[in-house]
C-alpha cells in the first residue's frame, strides 16, 4: 500500500472549475452590492438635502411667528391684510404666490337678492321634479314595471324548482342517496 493520496484527474479539474465559478459569482455580487450601495448613498444625500431645506424653511416660519407674537405682546396693531396676504394651505406651504385679486364687494341688498333668487330657483326646480315624479302617468308606469318584474321572477323560480325536482327524481330512480 502507498501512503500517497490518489485523486482522479477529473475531480481535480471539477474542483478548480467550481472554485473559479465561485470566485466569479462573489466578484459579481460585490459589484452589484457596490452599485446598490452607491445608489442608496445618493438617495440618502438627496433626502438629507431635502431635510435641510425643510429645516431652513421651518426656521423662517418659526421666526416669522415669533415676530408676530412679540408684536402682539407689545400691543402693536397692524391690519391683517397688510401683515400677510398669502393663504396657507398644507399642500403649498412655503410656496410664493402672486398678488391675489380680492373678490368684488357686493352691497347687502344685492347679496340678499342674489341669495333669494338662487334659493327660489332651486326650490322651484325641486317642486317641478317632485310634481313630475309623482304624476299619475309615472306612478302607473312604475306599477306596470313592478308587476312585470314580479311575473318574471315567479317564472324563473318555477323553472328552477322544476329543474331541481327533475334532478331529485332522477337521482331517486338511479338509487343515489340524496343528502340534505
């Protein structure tokens, strides 16, 4: 007997090839991890820039609110329209808007007239709709359609009952046990 370990050639070649494949796979995985890491770092940097911009914007808003509170404590009175003409909505906070055009001022009698006209028009339209919906012709048509629908559903139920009865009787004749 020999003390030397005999390894077949094909096993040595297969081992070397599997090691090469493993090295290539590890290198490919490393590249994809580097790409993914660089992409993640870019996203983090963009998020950090956005957060910093929001911090600056928040600091400006807080400073403005602090100035208003101090002015209110000192008792300074300023007209509301001259302090800030912007309308703050949660979706466009911090975005600058152009000058706003104020709504036309309507005298009180004209406002009441406009309001009453709209109310009268809506009430008249509602009354006309109800009068039409409750007319004898419409009620008769509804009654006719309901009778027709009831007849149709009765016919359908009768057909289903007959089919079920035929099926049950066929099973009885065949000797199949009917489970309930």
